[in-house]
């Protein structure tokens, strides 16, 4: 299948699914975290599909790879923030397993995409 737009990329689709799960999880965080960890987590998860989209639209392979690296970095940031939220028992702890598994899959997909573009 030929990729016509970033929306055709499965990694973008999965990262949008992840963002939805994260938004639902953070609704359960304590109110005093609205501008703290909850906000940081949302920014990190939004950066993943946003950078995939921006990089793909740039049309240059070198730039696309750079934006994929930024997405990957946002994923690592998100991993750390989720670990802290889990340690603090924020939200439904059962949700973390699904979210972490999806994030790991996205990180592997980003790695493979980066490698394939080199």
C-alpha cells in the first residue's frame, strides 16, 4: 500500500488511539494535577502523532526521519510520566497495562520506520 498521507500510517493511527486512551485516563487524575502531571502527559502523547504528521508532510526523507526521532523522544518522555503517575496511583491502574503495551508497540513501529527510511 502506498502512503498518500500521514493518516495512512498505522503508527499514526495507533498513536491517535493512544492519545484517546491517555485523555480518558487523565480524566481520573486528582484535580490538583490538571496543570501538573496530567498536562505534561497530554502534551507528550499529542506530540507523538503531531510530529509524525508534520514530518510526513514536509516530504523530505531527512526531515521526516528527524520528526520521527522527536516522536520517539516524546514516547520516552511519556513512558517516564506514566511510570510516575502509576507509582502515585493516579487513575485506574488497570488502564496502564493497555496503555503501556500500545506505547511499546508504537515505539517499536517508530524504530522500524526510522530504520527503513535510512
